[in-house]
C-alpha cells in the first residue's frame, strides 16, 4: 500500500509539472483532465473515496469541459471580430468608389 | 514594475510561503496515524448513535450539517454568479439556426460514439442516483452523486445533439431542481425545530443499520443536495453551451 501511495504522490507531482509546462491552452485542458484522474487515484489510495468520487467528475470532466467551451467562445469572438472588420473595410471602400467627388471635397 | 522588482517580490513571497509551509509540514502526524481525538470519538459512536456507516457523510450532513448548509449556498451563489455574468449583453445577438458549430462543420457523429453515449447515459444516471441515495451507507452522497448524474446530460450532447440535450434538460426544469434542492436542505433543518430540538438536529428515527432508509434526516439531505448539485452543474453547462452556440457578437 505504501509503495502505491508514494507512486501516486510522485505521479501527481509529475502531472502538475506537466500541466504547467503545457503552454497551449487547448492541450492544457487535456493534460489537466489527465491530472484530475491522477488526483482521483491519489485520493483513493489515501482512503478518501468520498473525495475521489467528487474529484473524478469535477476535475477530470467538468473543469476541462468548461475550459474547452471558454476557449471555443474566445476563438469565435476573434473570428467574428475579424469578419466584421473585413465587412467594414469593404463597405468603406465601396463608399469611396461611389462618391469620389465628395471625398475630394473633404480633402 | 521592472523584472528585478518582480523577482524580488516573488523571492520574498516564496521565502515566506516556503518557510511557513515547512514549519506546518514538520508538525504533521506521521502517515496513516495520529487522527484527532474528535475523529476517534466519531468513529466509535457514529454507527451506534446515528446508524450511519459512512462517517464522512455523518459529519457532513449531521454532526456538522450547519456548516455544509453554508457550503451548499456557496455553490448555489457561484452558479448564479456565473449565469448572471454570462447573460446576453447589448452587443450580442441570437446566432443563426444552422450555426457551423451546431452541426459540427457538417461532420457526422460516428455510430460507435452514439451507441456508447446512449449506454453510458443510462449507466451514469443510475450510478449517480445510487451514490446519492446510499450516501449514509457507502462512500459518496448528494454532492458526488449529483456531479456524476449531471455528466449524463453531457453525454446526451456528445452522442446526440445540442437540440436533443436542450429537450432532455429544459432550462426551467434544471433551474427548478437547483432551487428545490437548495431550499430542501434548509427545509429539512426545520424538521428539528418542529420537534422542539435545534435547527438541523437529526430527530427522525435512525432506522436499522445498513438499510437505505437509515440515518434519519441524512438521506433526505442527500437527495436535496443531489438535486441542487446536479441542477447547478447542468445549469452551468447549459449556460456555457448557450454562450458558444447561440450567442454571437453583433
């Protein structure tokens, strides 16, 4: 039992370091999910099954999922903003072609 | 703040935290021994006094039931806060029905994923209900079971679609479950008051040891917390999914 406990502690320490060293947020959400599983194993081996049951659902599934959804929203907003910029640029170019005289007058 | 000043602040903080941490570690009891006197007493009297075989649940929902009521409302408030923050802003509009993310860029879901999802949705629901209703007997309880049961709906999305998920878990129902659960815990506390005892005091008959109906008020609180937690987690997921799939910048 003690060997397993020590092994789980080492795995958790290595897993936490791996999560920190993963710099890409998308990959980090996956490495954190694995880290959640390692924590679950550790809680179980230290005879805390009540905590392990909560950890396996929250740490391995819920938290990474929330991060994935948040990342997806950030990307979507960036795409939408880029699209809106393009649209505005096109519109202003069209305006310039339509009324060259009025623009000249302003200048 | 330049790099050197930052490093100095970090070094100071790390030194203080590290010192305090080491001092705390040196005071720890050796591994596997040295449980507190309180733990020893509870381990001895819990089964005899309350007919509850999972002492952790007995501490959470009975001996320290009032503290857990506060914790339950922390979670309730946290979920409400997230929902409030993610409400629709003035610069946001409803996304078109056929969003590219809704149809996952037109790719079909594999039959294997769909089948596994259907099977495990049932398994997770059943296991979640089991963990909720057997909190006083085996490890687990309302919180753990609630979280496990809530993952069932996420599988509905994975194996079905966003639309099916919204049909299976309509928002009003989810909100009602969360509110009922949160209120239910406090209402169970009133049972003690009506019987002339303290708030949340376990005054119901303890039942026979090992039976699903043993433990007095504890199974009732388990069910209330199970409703609150599964409702809260599902509401959080629905709100996040809505934000990604239904709401776009103007």
